[in-house]
């Protein structure tokens, strides 16, 4: 099969003959998986059928460099797995001898990734996907971590959206070429623009597969993106987008394809589940995607899943009681799912009884792909070079050390950064900002101090903040949101800094506030009654419980994922920068930045 999606670069030639029209996706089924196993009749087809092989990876997350990951099969065999160079080599091995073979990425191919990928705007991931010949990528939640514009204009089209080429974006890749974008399309059936209802990406692709006699059959792949309550996870939250119901959207497009005469339909959905078995079987399957199965149209012949980083290989009944494959090949390049379909030449539909599926461990006992091996050396080396670059100068220490009021110089600076980011970029900017310096659960955005003294990197100097020091101080690549909340919610958030744990001991998990906010608290008063609203001043005015305010903060905190839940009922969210970028902009705007004073919160005598 050939890929007709505008090949911009050296599109890699695989050991597979090709035929075609648009594109397609991957999906799997039951059948025990052992390394080297393939399904019978997979390459040549049965009488009256056309064979189509699908090779699927999911949740790759930029995992170029091999780590010490292991997987065990149902027989107890353990495998050392992973590494981009081995993914590429196993894909070529599995595709050998197949006339019709497609390679599918089922979402989260980028972001939430190693520093060498994150720091280079996810361009290393795209270079890898281009090289291995991915035919399409279903949009997962992490494809939206930055913005839809970043995904479609930068990663897809190769537009240089950030600063200087090869310094801030559009880096020179491992082959000496400037980043040019993706050689494959991104698809999603269920995400639309919130205001217009316009789809953000193609909902499906159709691939015409030649049958060797001059005729062809068609295979369609519907792509569906993870969503919760109409949006994405906190890191990927996009207020301007709306995620439609996965089942309703799938069935809508399955009906549309059926009306168009396309009978072989695959669902590639970035939603998952789990089970109690190994990667090559299906034991007590459960979770969101399994809860959907009884409602997904029987016109869908096979389902490939992702998102939960699980591994399973199942055959479960569709609503008509016919067996249907559903599988998930783990994450980070640990497994490749091989699905072999037989398409009936007369009806154009999948012969389900002939469908086979295998989850193959990406073992390291074969020769790695040399091009990807070079990538896995090149990008970490560039990361080390980038990490040693100075980004700004500071005049003192910004530390996480808390005083008795719960303030720290780093916390106050971060709150100011969120506030200023909103003032600069939000259409309706914030009245104040709040950032958690202590959390009851989940992740804390404060990970390291910004110090005036030089660190261990030989490139460091007094007052110099290196790139690696900036990214290891504040933030976890979370969006800055400006939202509307009530004064009562703000008061509840301040009171919520204190609570009793399960053992009855008092916990204090403070919130930093922006410099235009002042308040005091009575540490001897009962929990829940320590902050008088009259003592909370925002721009010099007392907090009004019945008034609405605009507040800037981190999505993770505003959604209550860190245990601070009082602000979770916000409305009118506007996304601006990512936390780390907002913090760097703040430090650069305040040249030779001085640590802020710890004078925003006081304890009543």
C-alpha cells in the first residue's frame, strides 16, 4: 500500500508492496501471543478474500531510548522490551511477506515524554513516526497538551511557531534536515470546536486495498479521542474544544460509512481498560472501553484501544452476539499488535472467523534499526547541549522553603507568573492568582529551587539560570487557566488549606497567592473558620462572597486533582500558557529578578 498523505520528506520504503487510496488503522483480537508468532493464512489470503495486515502501537510517548522495561506472557516467560530502534526493526520483521500492510499509532504518540522529546517540541517523536512509516495517528489526549494550533500547524504542517529555528523550534533532526512536519494525518471523529461545532480533524479514513486481480476492497478506520465530560485530562484541557460521546460518534460514522458502501470498519479509540491477565490473553476485562462494547455498532468489525497503558488481547461479542476483536498493545513501544483481516471480495466485509491477532513483545534480541539507533543518541545529546544554555539571570534565591504562613519565594513568584500570564494573554484577565505549594494528593508543581549560586553544570555561573535548571524548578507542563469563581469559593479554598488526616492530625497544605492579594488567618481558630473574608484583600478591596472573580491557576489544581477541591466548580475557563513557559516569561520580564517578599499572608496575634 502507498501512503497518499502529502509525503514531504524521504518516506521510508518498507519491505511491503503497496496499494491504495486514503489511509487506515490497526486493531487486534484474541489468540495467544508469543514472540515470532504469526496468524495462519495472514499473508496470502483465503479463497475469495483479500488479506490486510495492521501493525499497531499506542501511547508511544516519545520513547526513543530503551529503558529496562519487562513484560511477562501467560506462560510466565519474561521479556526485556522497548526502545524505538527495536520497534522499527520488529515492524519490518512482521511486515515481511505481507502484500497489504498498514502501520497505526493509536494516540498519545507525543508529549508526557522524556525531556529530549519535550524540550524539542515533540519533533523527535514525529521524526521517529515518519521513519517507521506510520500511516495515521489517532489523536489522543496528549496530542492536545499544547494546543490544537500546535498540533495541526507545527507538528502536522511543520510551521515554525516558536522563536528562532533550531533554537526554539523546527530543529535540525538526526538526519541533518530541518523539521518539516508529519508524513501522516491526525484523525479524530469526536472532537469539534466548541463554538462552531466544526470537526477539528477528519473523522475517519478509507483505504482501497487492491486484491491482486485488478479490483479492490475498501477498509475504513474511525478514530476516536479520549474525553471526559466533554473535554480532556488536565494537562490537555482545551476550553475551546468539545469532546462528543464516543459511542454515539462511532455509530454515527459507522452508519455513514455503511451508506457509502464501506463494510469493513475498524474503530481505533484512544480509550482503554484493563484485565487480570498477561499481554497475550484476556482475563476479567474491565474499564471504560469494555463498558462501551455492548453499545458500539455491530457494523464495527474490530477495535484497537489505548490510553490506559494496559495490554490485553480479547474476543468479545458485539450487540448482535458475534465475536469481535478488541486489543491494546501496552505503551512506550513495549508491544506491537498484529491484526490480520480477511476481506470478502464479494461483500467487502470482514470475515470475522478468519481474523487473527497477536500482541508481540518488542524484544531486544534482533538487530536494531540503525537510523533510529542514531536518533536515540542524537536527541539526548542535543538535550544536554540545550540544558547548558542560559535562559535568564536572577539576583537571588527562589526557594521552596516555607515560612510559618506557608509562603515561599518560589511559590510567590510562581503565583505572580500565573497572574501576569493571565493579564497578558486572557481576554478577561484574572483578578488574582492561586498556586498550590502544598498538596493533599497527586503531584506538586514545585520540584526544585532556583539558586543564585552556580550548580553542578560546568556551564553555570553565579546568577545564571540554565535551561535545565528552569525546567527542573516549577511546573509540570500544565495549562494556566483563567476562570470565573465566586468569592465564596475563594474563601473556601483558603479555609481548605487545613484539614485533619485519617489519624486526626492536622495537615497544612498552603496556597500561594499573587502579589495583589493579602490576607491573615487565626491559627488558633477551628479548622474551617480561620480566615475572615473581611481580612482577604484583592487589589485593596475586601473579598465579597457573593461576587464573581476571575482567578488564574493551574488546571490540575483547579480541577481538584491535588486534593484542593474548592475551586472545581469554576466556569468560563480560558487557557493561556503552560506553567513552565509562563514562569520563564516572568523571570525574563523582571530582569535580574529579585525574590518576592514574604508579606502577603500574616498570622493574627
